[in-house]
C-alpha cells in the first residue's frame, strides 16, 4: 500500500512541476505578444483547461477522434510555448504571426472546450438502452405458435374408367402380347391409349 502511495505521490509531484513550468512559459509568451495583466494569466489557464477537457473525453471512450484532435492542439500550444521560451525566440521582438496566434487562441480554446463539454454523452445512450430493455421486460410474453404439422399427401381418387375404354385396352394388350410375347406394362399402355397416368393405372388394374 505504501509503495503504491509513493508511486502516486511521485506522479502527482511530477505533474505539478510540469504544469507549473508550462503555465509560466505560456504566461511569458502571452506577455511578449502584448497580452499583459490578467490576460497573460488567462492564457495558460485556457490551455490547461482544454487539455483536461480533451483528456476527460478520451477517458470516457466517446468521440475519441475529436478528443484527440483538441488534445493535440492544446498540447502543441503548451509545447510551443516551452520551446519558444528556451532561447529560440527573441522575447523582445515577437513575430507578427505569433501575435496573431496568441490573439486568436481564446476563440479556439472556447470552441474546443464547448464541443468537448457539451457534445452528447454516452450515458444518454446507455439510459435509453436501459429503458428499452425495461419496456421489453414489461411486455407480455408472446405465446409461441403451435407447430405446423406436415401436410399428408392424399392419394388422388381413381378416375372412373369407361367400359368401352377398358375393352379397347384389352385389345391393345392382347395385340402387344401377341407381338412381343410379354404382357403390356402400364407406361406402354398409357402411351398407346393416350390417357393420364392415374387412368392408365386404373385400366391396367382391370386387365
């Protein structure tokens, strides 16, 4: 437990040191760009708040693309101030483009903070899903439909066979037996008579 607290304390101390140094560097850049008085102190506060807002959105797991975009913008502003005050920039003669960036930063920070803080949170979606689940639980269970019994194919009724057709079929069968020496089969009888298959079977049964 003590080792864990020691690690946490070290991280907090390191974070406080980094935040204080970055805060001072951004303040110096704002002062050099002509933003004196309380305005110079407001710039580092706006950068840190935008970093915190972007980090909170990243931790929440929603709209990560927008959160990463604004996190990189705020981090670039902080790192840029740290590098610029390390002797790479003449603080007594700040270029015009840097003055423009410093003057336009409040609008950029306001836009980013507003988008990160007031976009639709994921909790609303979770609540709507929970309400939908509760509504589904309140609905009465649907009675399952009875199983459908397979249809039993019924044998079509045997069509009535005219006596004259039966007599003709006997002649055809006799002629076939005389010519081939074997009894006539149903397909051949059907072909010779030109009748449907059920009727041919009924006639063959009477021969």
